[in-house]
C-alpha cells in the first residue's frame, strides 16, 4: 500500500530499548488508591460514594456529567477512607478531588453491565452505551471520552477507522507491548468500534521500529479482510491523528476541522483493547499499562497498574531510582507533563512515567533567536514558530492567533530542534491558554449582554402593557353610560 509523506517532523533519540523487551507485569495492589474525579477532557464526574462506605471492584464511584465526561470506577474492593483533595499529576501541582480507597484484598467484583453476545451485529447505540458506562477515554494521553468519538458515525459518513499504533514518543513502549501480547483483543476492539461508527474499513498504522508488534497484528488481522495493518515511517510526530491519517491516506485535515470531516476517525490501540473488555465482558476501565522508564529508573518496565495507584509504587516496583532525577514526566518527553513529585496517582491517560537524568534532559540556557528558520522547516503543521514566538513575547496574542497558533499540536518539535534552546512550545501553550481564556470571557460577556438586553426588553414590554392597560381604563371611565356596549347579561334596549 502506498504511503504519503508528512511535512516536517524530527528524529529524536527514541530510547525505547530500555523497556521494549519487558513484558507487561501486574503491579501488586498498593495499600491505598486515589481515584481522581477528573481524569478526562470535559466535566468532572459526580461523586456517588461517601467516606466509610465499602465498594466492590468495578463499581461506579463517580458518574459522568454532561455530554463530554466519563465515570470512574473502583479498581478493587475495599473501603472509602475519605474524599479529599490530592496533588494532581500536572505541572501546576494543584490539587483535585479524589476518592481514597483502601483495598480489602478480596477482589470482590460488583455486578457488571450485561455484555453483548455478538457486538458485530448489535445496534451501535448498545455499544456506545457500554463504552460510556465503562468510563473509557482515549488512552494515548489525550483522555477524550471515547463514546463522544463513537457518536461521530451518526453525524458524518465515515469511510474508515484508523487505529493509532505509531507510539512515536521516545521511551514509551506500552502500546507496543499491548499489540505484541494481546493482538486479538486490539483487533476485536477495532472491529467493534468500526461497527459502531459505520466505517467499512479499519487501518492500523504502526511505526516500523516495532517489528514484533507489526508481525503479531498482521497475523491476527489476516482473518478479517476489512482490517489492514500498515507500517509507517519512524518520524515524530507520526502519532498525531492528523498526520497519521495523512500518511496512510494522503488526505490533509483542514484547519479547525476534524479527521472525521475527511472520513476517518482515529482511536488508540489501547483504547481498542479497553473497548473489547467493556463490550465483550462489561468491564470498566480500572487499570492500564504504564511504561516506567528513563536512566534514573533502576529497572524500566511495562506495568499493568490500577487507576489511582501512587507513582511511588510503580517506581518501587522497578527497583527504585538511581540518584535524583533531573526531570519527572508523565507521558512522553516531548508532549508529556512535568510531574510536581512522585506523590501523585496514575490516571486513565498515564501512558508513561519517566525519571530522566541530567544527561538525558540535555537542558541548556536559552539564547536569542538567530532566525535560522529550523523551526519553520520542521513544523509538521506548516506554522512559523519564530514569528509566533516574537508576537507572544510582546503579548500580541492576536498576532500569534492570526499566524495559526491555535493549530499548533504542542508536539515540541520546534523546541527540540532550536539551536538557541528557546522553549518555543511553552510560548505556544501559554498563548493557547490565554486565547482560550479570552474567548471564554468574551462568550461570558456576550451572554451577560444578551441576558441584560432581554431583561430590559421584558421590563419595557411590561411597562408598555401597563401603560396601555391604564390608558384603556381611563378611556373606559370617561365614556358616558349610554355609549358603553351592553354586557352579555344585560338585555339591549328596544
């Protein structure tokens, strides 16, 4: 099959060899789990349990709210110690509400939703309902509620489901291991999603630095003519859904549009596995595979960890740290979030925990921009990073917006390639956040203005109606009795 070139991109040191040959190993259950109510894009889940309550494994402990949200479930049976604020796995170090669960060691399951006997002939809505109940979100890191994407088939005519097995971030090997060890579950989940979407074709894109995963997935897909497995070049950020679709199909997603607008919906391979578990067995998303790596980790591994497990437990399971890490990261080193400490919980979007030493980070003091144009040449979105950064440094956010800063993927390619070590992606993340805040404030102002005008109109209409009634009453009082119309009960004079 023909592949298509994508613009720009880089080839960092991938360092996947640290963990790629380590089979997935289950983490022993920690003494406490802290399950955040907000582990996804959208509204936080609404709490359903209270301190002192016993819960069962798989029991829903928080319910999704609104169209973009996801519920949370107990990863094991035990007692709710508290509902309290804990440090979130985010660079801000801010706290979020979490359910603190003390496992009782019984692993007693709650009653689960009834699975579908044959999902591939079931009504698509039945699949979507199970995925929603299971609290499944995109497990590549974005954590977008998966059921929302599965509804795209009701709004657009889709030609294909693209399964993202590129895993282009350095160090991360969790998707690689899932494809190598559970290709049957991934393929089945993909076919179920395609049926729910009404998409006749499934294309699975895997970077060709994962030969074992390619072999396993190709072997498993051979029985299904609608499923194609294709190797794609090793080129960061191949895992971006827009660029993966372009590499596989040659179709470019227009600015401010979705890949669904050009006929393709993209899901992660681990998401497909989670959907297999939810639809075939009724199991919610209560655990995930996490790559723990970096040269500051004594024994890098791929760990199946319950949601809410403390990161310290994963590090200890890997033999602890070697020295003091120069940087702690959740996710990959390019797009991941710096961690404020190891005292944070695993969430649904935690694909990796990296402890990097000073040699790996290679940090240097930023210098002045020399306008070499390297960032322009490698930007996969065709943006002009050096000009956008110049606008942002002078707080000219509108200028950066006009140059397309909101189309930035935050992939970090420009920062990685910059010879002056300018943290360009940080400028762009700042600008996008500020522009989003401005847009939210503008929308709030417009809403307030609309409500104020509607209130004024109501008052004016009420005043006009009152004045009209008073005038009519005054007119009636001034009319001679003989000129008045007779009431229905009074006979008219002959």
